[in-house]
């Protein structure tokens, strides 16, 4: 199967996420849920053909589905996956199998840090042996995957943005990512537009506000009371309202707007949350994501 990205917005899109336990399937599933996909985790592969018509019966035009399938499935169910995907494709479903991979040494470290139990680490089997067994069982799915993503060098936020970037196109409308950051830690490399909020009043110099972030009510109230902050927000909205439609006309599917301040905790976070709320609610945009780099 060749690597592809959903493009036909009138079709039913089914993204099947599989791969190594600890490789990021849950993070990827949440990213797709943020994009408006109907998401189901740990579904037996044999039930995939029944899931699609069941979802289509729900109220609304829900044509984007994401399913997590992992080694907890019975072995015979995993073996059915190629045939299931073939039948779905024959029925007109745009099915995409995504395999989340990760190097063994990174998986060992992740499990040791989280103290989670590997689903195959039972009956005295070591973690290393469980990972090796899982890799053996999933090798046939990796071989037929449309896309293999190695998450070894990705943190959860980078993986989330990668999934959103790849599959935002399936949802037809432009996906907006609002991101806060600290200038002292460098500019975000993936930003399309950068706004500098360091000229605004800084809650950091208020002892009671310093430990908080721009998501906390006392900080929000303090910043909202500043005419300068509100003028900056209004000007930013006017600029985005003027130019974002041009990107939609140019068939862009994903735009990242980064807002920075000195520490990346107060002013930039406040503005990111306020802008995201504006474009979710008042402009009726569904595909609006937020990411606070320094709070992560």
C-alpha cells in the first residue's frame, strides 16, 4: 500500500491506528478526535465493517472515523486486517492504515518512566521479551501500512501536530493551531505566523500572579482589564480575519499561529486561549487546536 493522505472530502475516511504499545497511538487518536473524527479505541478488527455503517446512522454528516487497533486484539483478528481493509476499500471507504513505531530502547525507557504494564508482559515474561513478541505479531500490519510514523524522537506535542498536519485535509476546512511560546527558548520552527506579545503588561511582576498561567482566572482577569491587551487582541483578530480566507482559497489545510512573550506562561497563553475560543465559537470553526509549548 502506498503512503497517502485523505483528499476526497465527500468520501468516508477511516484511519486505522496500530503499532507498538507505547508508540503514541493514544496521542494520535486524540489528535484526530480534535480534528472532528469519530474515534474508537481498541476495536476488534473483525468489527470494522460493522462500525462504518453504524457511525453513518448517527445524526449529522459524520464521515471521518478513526480506530485504534493494537496487540490486545486476538491474533486471528489481526490476521483479518488486510482482508477487512480490502473489503472496505471495495465499498468506497477511504481506509488508511497508520503504524506507530518506536525503537525498542525508547519503548523500554518510556515504560520504565511511566510504570505502565505492557499488555503482553504477563506470566513472568520480561518487558524486552514482550516488546519483541509484539513486534513479531504486528510485523504483517507494518508491511501493509499506508504510513509508518517513528515516534522515537517525538514528544507528545510534536506527534500530535504531525498527525493533525497530515489529516487536517480530510476535514475540508482550514485547521488552525494557536501556539504559545517563550522567546528566550527560541521561535517555534513550524510557525506560519509569529506575533510578539512582549510589549504588553506582564503579570510576572505581580507576586500573586507569577506562579499562575494565562489559563488561570486571576491572570485572565488582570490581562482583560488592560486596554492595551484588548487592543492587541482586536488588532490580531482583524489581521487574521483578513488573511486566513486567502489561505483557504489557496487550498491550505493547516496554519500555525504562534504568539510569544518572555516566559511563555502568561500573556501568550492568554492570547492563544482567547483567539482559539473566538475562532471556535463566534466564527463556527471546528478545527481549532491549541498548544502551550512552555506549559507542556
